[in-house]
C-alpha cells in the first residue's frame, strides 16, 4: 500500500499545479461576450452507477441551460445506422459451411429457439440506443447511460438538441484510431500502477475522483499519438468549433466523453484559447439533487405516434418512427425507439416456408406452451387473437415493475411478433393506440404483374405477398400465395470478379442443391431452356403421399442468380408463372458527383462507399514510403457492385514504361505454371489511353460458356494505381450505374507520390549507404541497367551490409547477372573465390549462373565448384531447382555433378535433379550407368534411414522416390533387386507409389507384397 502511494505521489509531482483546478467533471463557460454561461460535463458512456455520482450543481446547470449539446443527437442514430447498413448487401448468409449454392439458395424453416429468443430478449440494437445495460449487473446500473439521461432531461423540457459532430466523420476517425491504438510498451510509471491495480479499476477510480489530469495521463501513457490524434484531438477541435458557434446565441449544457476535456489539446484548453473563461463547478451531492434526478426519470413526455408501414407494406401500425427493416440471423426486424422516454416498439418477422417440406411446423399452440418461460416477469393477461390472422395477445409486468405487451401472429407466410415496452405504466397508457392500429395486407385471389423496385424485372404473382430486402442491395425474396398455391422468387448475389463459372453448370446445380436441402432426392426431372440467359427447370414430388409438386426455375445472368419456385398441384400455374418472368432495363436516378475521401477520387454515382472496416489487429501505421492498398465497394440497390482498389506504390517502385506496367497486370491474370488449373478468360474490348498525365487500360474478361463479363479498368497517375472491377452482363449494355462510374471516375491529386516511370536507383544506393529502412523489401521494385554495373559491383565487393540487409546483397548479385555486361561474369568468379567463409554468397552466385540460359555459365558452375564447395545446407537444397524451360541445359552438369554425392548436403539435390532429367527424357540411364553402384548403395541407405524408428527421419524429408526412378532401369540386375525388395518394407508412400506406377507402365507384374501393402498406414505425400 505504501509503495502504491509512493508511485502515485511521485507521478503527481509531474502534474503540477493544474491538477488542483481540474478535479471536476462539470465546467462553466463564460466571458468572451457571452450573455449567459454555458456548461460542459465529462461523461462515461455507460449506465454504471459510477457515472451517476452527480452533484446538485449538475442539475442546476442542466435546468438553467436552454439547449443540450452531445457528441451526436440520439434521435438521428436509427436513421444513420440504417443508411450505413444498406450501403452493403443485406440479408446475406456469409456462412457457406454447407456449400455456396446450398447456403445461398436454401429456404430454411425458422429455428424455434430463434423465435423464442425474439420473445424473451430485448433487441440488442435497442439496448445500445436506450440502455447499455448488462443483465448480469442490472441491479448495479441506472436505467440508462449518462449521455442518454442528459438527452432525455432536455427533450422532456422541449429543449433543442445539438450535435457537436458529424456522425460519419466521427465514425471514420474512431475506426481509423483503432488501427493503431496502443503503444508497444506502456510508460514505466503506468506499468508499475497496473501491477497493483487493474486498468479497468484504475479507470473507474480516476473518473470517480474526477481526476481529469490523471485520466489524460493514463491515455497518453498507454495510447499511441496516432490514436489520440484521431480519437481525441481532431474530434475535440470539431466539437469546440460547433460549441463556440452555439453558445454565442443561447445557454448550452454540453455532455461529452470525459477524455475529451483535459490536456493541452483538450476541449477545456481550446475553449480558453478562444478567449472563454472556463472554471470548475463543484457542490455537495444532497437529496435535492436525487429528487431532481428522480423527477426527470419519472416524467413521461407525450409520445408522437404516426402511422408507419413495413418496407413491403405487409404490416401497418402506429409507431414512433418509420419502420426501417434490418436483417440478422434469418430474422427481419424493425425497431422504433421512443428515445425521450426510454420506450420501444419492435416488429420481428420470420419466414415460415410451410408450403415446403419440413420436419416440424411452428404452431401457435407450441409457442403458447413456452410463454410461461419466455415472457419476462409475470403474465398479467393472455388472449387469443382471431382476426385478421390467428395469434396471441400477452400483457406482462417485469420484475422491475415495467409493463410490456406482445402480439404474436401466424400468417400464411410469416410468424410476426410485435413487442411494446417502456418504463413503469408507459405501456398501459399507450398500448391501445398502437395495437388497435395494427393492420395486415389482405389475402386475395387476384394475380398481378409485379414490377421489382428499379424496374429490374417483372413477373406475374399473387397480390398477397411478402418481400425481403427488395429495395436494398443483397439477397432478396418474394413469397406469395393464393389458397394452397405457393410462389417464391429468390434473387441471390455473388459478385465474383476473379472467376467465371459455367452458366449451365450453375443453373442445374442450384435446383439440385435446393431439392437436396429439402431432402428430396428421388423423382426429380428437369431440362434446360433456350433463352437469352441460361435457365433450368425442374420438378419433384412434395412427398410420397400427396399430389403436391414443387416446380423450380433458375436463371443465371450476371452477379445475380434467380430461383423461381411454385409449390402446388397444377403444372399450368407453374408454367404461367415461369413464363411471365422477364428482365427490363434497370432504372436508376439520384446521381451526383461524390468525393471518396478515403481512396481520393471523384465519381458520379447514386450511392456511397461502404465505410472502411479498418483492421483492428494492425497495430502499426504504414510508413509513408511503403506501398499501401485500400479497397472499397459501391453497391447499387439493384444488386450491382463496383470494387475500387487503390494502390499507392512504394516510393522506390519503378517501371521502364507504361507498357511494362500493363504487361505485369496482364501476366498476373495468367497461370503461374503450365500445370496450374487456373482458367484463362477471353480478353475483349482492350483500350489504352493517355490524357492529362493519366494512363488508362480497360478491358473485359469473358468465358464462352457464360453470359457474365468481368469489366476492368486500370488508371495510373504518378505513383498511384486504381483498379475498378465489376461483374456485368455481356449480352446487354451496361446499366447507368456502371456506365456513369467508369466514365466519370477521376483521381484526386492527393498523396499521389512520384511517378513510377522515374529512375530511383540513385536514391536507393544513397539510402542503402545511410542504412535507411526504406531499402528493405525493394528487390522487385527497382529496374537496373548496364549503367549501374560498376556501382552494384562496388557495393557488393566493398560495402559492409548490415546484418538485416544481407538479403539486399544477394539480390544485387542476382541483378548483376541480368545486366548482360561482360565485366559481370569475371567479377562474380572472383567474388566466389573471395567468399570462402560466406557460403550464402557462393550459392547465390552459383544459382545466378545456373539461371542463365547459357551453356558457358553452366560450365563455369562446375569450374567454381571444383575450386570450392559451399556447404550451407538450406541454400544448397534449392541450388539446382530450375523451371522446366531451362532444364535442358542442366544435362551438361552430368556426370561431373555426381562426384559431389559423397557430400551429404549435395546428395539429395543432385539425385533429385538427375531424376527430373531422367523423367523428362533429357538423360538416359546409360548416361549415369557408371555410377549405378553408388546410386543403389545410397538408395539402400535411404531406405534404412526410413526404417529406423529412432532416427527421427521421416518420409517427407526423403528423396527415396528419386532413387526409385534412377534405379528402376536396372531393376533386373542382381545389384538392384535387393534395393526394391527392401523398398517394399518401407513406409514411404511417394517412393512406393512411384515404383507401383513404373511397373504398371512397363506392363510388369506387381509383387504381391506391394499389392497388399496397407496403404492407409503409409505416410501420405506432402505437397
């Protein structure tokens, strides 16, 4: 205890006199021409009681103020959350455990536990908006968090609410800050304190003691300057700017997070710098303050209810706000909070899919049986509902004395749960106005031509239908029914701009996968249809007893896939439904020029980019000279997507000319190896331009078996490369959404760096000599030529490379060999001899010479190896590895190279190379026949190593398969027979399968012992 006090005392000496004046959370702002004082309070954004240790003067300041200012206005949160959510695809299933097609297109019956959880638990979004409470610590928390309490106190008195920040900018800054939040090492004084007291407890104690100076010092000791700049300082300036403008007109009570107040760049100091007088306000905490707090909480402001409808118009009722539709875990829901009074209304909807085969139907009787367990607190009343659909009406009272009311309906298509809750008797006072206003879309026997939002398609459907997510990007679903006839249309999205699958395969696979998910695998028939786009129709029996059938039609177009279904008894209805479906030209509006501040470009579009999701695990900010790649996506509400990738090149990145850059991009699309199964697409509509110092390269990638087309546009300006990609329909003209984006995209001249076509080698050489970290990992970036030969040779010979830059030396040696300068080979030969004590340099030189497609350099390799043999095991293992196109030259290394197999480090790489040459018919067995005895003896030793259980030698480290290939031509000679007999006793799968395959190819008998080998116990080949 004494030690901890000493640490505190020592540290407090550094805080100086200012601490005495900052031992408060409430501050009065006056002077600078103000007619009335304003106030600012440092909050905690939690409902814990520690945040509510409020002095009487707090309530006086709150009462005397004419307006309330908070970091943001809570009444805007719901709309803001919704607008941000719909920027990216909704109603998506990112879990593909059962396969992409099954997960994307299956219509799964609702999980009973999910429905019950919607009854028993409050919505998480609502908790975040209204309460921020934990069920585990409810008895130790207030009814809301302090910022919301301040907001409600103002709203109940009809005070103006002011937002001190732009929500989008605040979210951007906080997300940006989180990418580099904590120092690698805490300041020593804080480390000592944390050894005695947990960070969480220290934070709470500091706030309880209102010690803003210590709170600021803790942040400075633990957080990076980058974090504090974005999380605090920029936002502080923004909030003071707004606060300064509004307090000139009226008295304001501002509530902001306590961390924003202290420090040289805190809001208190910034206000003082603007000429205001800022002083701490303190008083006792008496019953008078508690009475005022209770009065604020007990007062109920009359809510404003207005008629609202769900997005699809299926449900209409009175609500506190528009019914925004969200999706989560197979459930669609709308929430409507009464922020002022801490009340809420939720509408949860679950698709039933009762017209499709299912194992257990969700019934009202079964749900009613669980109400005793699932309804919070005590059930006051429970009644049956008969119209417009059967259901249950439940009134309950929680253990805290708050009333709630539920209506649970079962419609032909959905289960609907409407829940209303609020403090104390709030529900009793307003439930009739809400529940008496509930109405549903009326069942009908009429069919109508349904036109999708944005006119993307039209189809003949029953008027009685429900819709999921039709107005926003993401997976969409329509369900409809007339009597026993059930219709559905599902649009699923997969915007893959890297691969094009065959349309015919996908169209059929989707239907088969759908039936398989329904456990229908018999009596399925189907056929492909001729049309503009590939489609497939299939039919199957619903079950083995009824005459009901399920008809499906799939259509594959661009990034959207369409699955139409009919469950009923008449094929003619399915045919009429399927034949009525047709595509139209998508209609877009609302286009305007947008500035993307994250990737620095302007474009004409009708949407906003998805807010960047910064990698919270990346704790290190990239250095200014490093390459940085960022990506963002623009989604249209009609399910088109455009990806923008911005690459700011490394400062040392060089290209000889623009054609070399374009060629590199083209090469990146091709398979790396001949054996690579990567599909090669057709490249069409190639176009290259140069205008205003900007290069562009456009093309489309297509496949003959698909209507899809990947549209690509590369844009290079100075040191930045933009790549725009989208998956489009190759048959029709691109939509206005796509066309506008590609045609109006324009880089902004911000942080563009130097042009990549400038020679940067001299800067590299200078930085290397200065031991500058910028030279690290730049091997593939620089472009050297013959003019650099002398400089590189001088560096390699005379410069003392630091240990962490040894790789640069070996890379420069590899560069030298490519310069086609007559001085290089003699220099490298001398360097090889001089590097007796540096085997890595020697192997680097040998590799560089071997990679030259030149017979003379291969002869030089043998000459150098005779002079001195490097024995660095790791590099020697890969010394002779080569690509197939230069394998022919390696023949000239034999038979001389076999002399080095008596050196353990060389045995494996030499024999592996010889086996590859033998496999490729470049070398015949007669070429190494003189060495067969040595090879066979080495092979036997290799087998013995594998058989020794205690040797620690495993087949994955073995080159035994190479011995099999080399010795096989001599298999009938007595010296080789014993090798193959011993081989069969081994457990080396690669060697045994090689032997087996060679025998089969030679049409020879397979030894019985090899046939009956317990293959399942053999170690498998490791790739």
